[in-house]
C-alpha cells in the first residue's frame, strides 16, 4: 500500500502531466501547421492535431491507429517512400514539397518536414510530420512569373521603344529601343538615361523624372551616330518586384512630324504649283500691311491672269494645261526679288506681293521681268505654246486699306489691262471703282430681291433618247428684276459669288426645288427627280448634308425626288471631304451627278473613289457633234467611260436631230437642250408635260 505522502505526490505529478498534455494539444490544435506522429514499424498514426486530421477527412480521435496509406492514399505513400526510408534508416530530417487536390478544385501546395522520433537509446521509434500550406506563396510566384512573361512578351512584341530605370539607371530595354538608339541591350543596361537625351531637352526631361510626373510629352533623343531623333515620351511610375521603377514608352515621331509638315505645306500651298495658296497669301498680306503701316514704304499687289488659257486646256487637255501652269509658276517665282511673295489664287490666276516699294518705278522693274518670262513659249506635246499675262496692280495704302479691297482693286485693274490687249498691265485708278460700286448696287438689289421673293425657278426637261420619256428636270434660277426684267444667272451670279449671297441663294433654290418636286409628285404632272445645281460655297459648308436632311424632313420629301449636280472643280477641291459629304447625301437617297463633265480637273482615278451616279457631258462638246472629230472622240469616250464605271450619262445642249441620234446610238441615257425643250416656267413646264402625257 502506497504511503499517503507518496500517493499525493504521484497524483500531483499525474495531474500536472495531464494539464501539460492538454496545453500542448491546445497549442498543437491551434497553430497553422499540420502535425502528426507515425510509429516506425507499423506506419500507423499515433497522434495528429486537428488541422492534420481534418485535412485528410478525419477527426483527431478517428485518425489514431490508422495506416499511412489509409490516410494519404497508396499512391502518395509510394511517392514519399524514399523520404520516409531516409528518416527511418538514416535518422535524418527530410524536407520536400507535394501537391494535393484542393477543396476548391485547384491545386494545393504543401511543404513537408519529416523528423525522426528517437527513444532513450537512440533508436528510431517513429516519425514526426510537420506540414505547412504554401499554396499562396506558389500561386503568388506563378502570378509573378506570368507577369514577368507577359511583360517580356509585351516588351518584345511592342513596336515602340520601352525602357525601365531605377533613379535614372537603365534596368531593362526592349529591342525597338535598342534599334532606335543604335546600341545593344548589354550596352544600355546600367547607363544613365539622360546620356541619351538632347542637351536642349535635358532640363525638361530631368524635371519630369525628378518629380515622378506621369504624362505624355515630346522630346529629342540622340542616336549612337549623333542623329537627333524627335520622340514622344510616355512616362509612368510602377511597382515591380517590390520596388518602384520608372517606365518610358519611347515613340519615334519622325514620320508623324514629316506628315504634319506635309499637311501644313499642303494646307498653305497649291498642290499643283507648290506656290502659296489663297489662305496663306491673305495671311501674309495682312502681316505685310501691318508692317507697312509702321513705315513710309508702300506695297504693291499684282493680280496676274493668263490670257485665253482655257484654249490650252480645250485643245491639249488639262494635263498639258497643268504642265503649262507649273512652268509659268516656276518662271514667276524665279524672276521675283528676294522677299517678294507669289501665290496661285485659283485656275490661271496668280497674285504677287511686293514690299518695300517707294515709287511706281520699283513696280515697273518687276512688271517688265514678268511680262518677258511669262510669254516665253512652253513646250507641250511637241508644240510651242505661248501664254500672255494681263496684270492689274493696286498699291497700299493708296488703293485700299484692307486686304480684300486691294485684291478687288488689283482684280479690277487686271480686267482693265485685258481691254488694252494681251501682255499688258494696268494700275488701279479711282475711276475703276465704279465697277465695284456697280457690284455693290447689284449686291444690295440681290439681297432685297431674295427678301421680296423676286427669284423663281425655271425647269428644263431631261428625256430618254429612245422613247422621249421624261426622266428628270433641271431647276434653273431666274431673277425677275423689278426694272430689268427676267435675268438669267450670268447677269448676277458672279456678284453673288463674290459676296456672301451665294449660300442663302443656293439654299433657297434647294428648298424651292424640293417643294416643286413634292407638288409634281402629288399631282402626277411630273413624278420625276428635280436636279439642283449646287454652288461651291454651299457644298463646302460644314454640315451641308445635315442641312439637306433638314430640308427634306421639313417638307416631307423623299431623297430620291432630288438630284444634286456639282462641277468637277467642286469635287477636286478636297476629294476626301467631298467623298464623305457625297456618301452622306446618297445615304439620304439623293442622286449625285457631275455637271459640265470634261471641262474641269477630275483625275480619272478619283471617279472610282467618288460615290457618283451620273455624268453630264458639257454642251461645248455636244455643240461640236457630229462634225468636229475632237468633240466626237471626247464625247464618245465620256459615254463609254461612264458605262464602264456603271454610271448614267446625260448630255446638255442638244439642239439638232443628228446630235440626238448620235448620242442615242452611243448609249447616252438622258438628253437635254433646245431639241427637247428650252428652260420653262412652272406653268409652261406643266403644259409641256401634260401634252406629252396626252399626245
């Protein structure tokens, strides 16, 4: 029987051991580590903490006594056998990683430590298993590798240069940047980024880098050869691998700047001759006038027109005519003084600005040179072609205090020079202002006439040459002047074009034509499209197609009831813009026709680009049929070309039966002219149409 004192000590010791075991189990069950103890001989579980047991689908109580293969599976047991053998046979700790199928269906990574359990004699009696879940770390590493791979692919796939740097020291570059700078990657790594920045850009780039700004800006870098390359820099700050890096996308903008320079040049220069265009010249003139006002000098504005140049185009074609213009432009430019300005104002018109003029004799020196060089024959198609100039001169400030006045007075003087004969010049005289006054009076009358409703539309039929069936009607503007009677456009349209009246007048014509189309379609008198001639200024208005859409909507007229006619020159002013406008108009259902075809500057290649429906042969060609060989060849070629392009073709100015027959034989779709009917008032047109309906 145990002594009472010893019994108390034993009970106390046992109680302390139980409490210690409880504390150890409490700790083991709450640490984020899987812990287990296996017997060496039987491979059976002697202990497992809660996390270990739950991971393999057991409780801490039910897992005890189970075999290793029963817990982790036979395949896994076989896979780790070399590791367990090393622990039991060599008494060494072993570490390895293993993958498990996770509860979420994704792979789980575990880090396993096997530790030998030795008895008092140093024999291995079991093995401790300590497992850490390292899934988050492996997934993070995988994401980092993927990120690095994506970045590497991006770096190599990008056509733009990319550079990373730490505080200015280059840490990585891609091949396009190497090519842009002319160095290999190895030569660039570790170099200071500012070594490759142009000196005059140094402060700006360094300031952006120092302040860590994120922006896009233009700068200049230096190629290995010393060439300065304009670039666009996109600066960004980003974190990579736990540190902050600066990244720059380096975009070569040499092509962009060259394109901008070309666009700027085209915007300010005539595409054919390379001279300044009207807009650029007017700007130069304004600045020259401002300088002259601050001095005692004068300036002279010369308006140069080539006499009878239309005959060159008509006889040799526009291509040869363009060559003549280019030659004349070169001669004019070469004979001027340094600092003189010359521009092509349009067609065969040039304007010249002379600064530093003290007296008329200074202008005469330049005039004599111009008259001599311009009349020198030009070779075209093996023939010598001579063109002569008529030159009008206006002086500033004597003949006007504005650029517009100077241009107008020089133009007026030029027409005065034409009356003197070819190869003449004329200074503006105050008496010539009467012409400008007449223009002003007519302009006022035009405004009042538009307000009072003095304008009306006449209509000329366009018929099918085979059956004589009415196909369409062209709307022609007339002015019933209160004192001068019925006026055709040649009596007033030039004044309307010189003053801001052409647009409201053209819009009135468009609206009235739509109203008339509506009336005739509803009455059945002439259920055909009405053709409307557009003015150049009207067609070039921003939002012109929207304005047409608004007219159609207000009057409730379908687009197919109208046909719009434009000249070649209007289309060639800006082909891309014209294409866009025409597409918008055709989307409304309107038919698009080119009027007076053959007299403008349409490049044949543009005919395949422009969304057109119809070509109208100019009456100057029809007038030569059937006896003039040139007219026959050109007219027939236009008909065949239109047919080949899938376009309808009409002819204007048909006055004789033989013209009708010839055009019909060639396949012309529509005829218009005195042989059909002259321009008719609304009442006369309706009578004409009814007569044809009831012969």
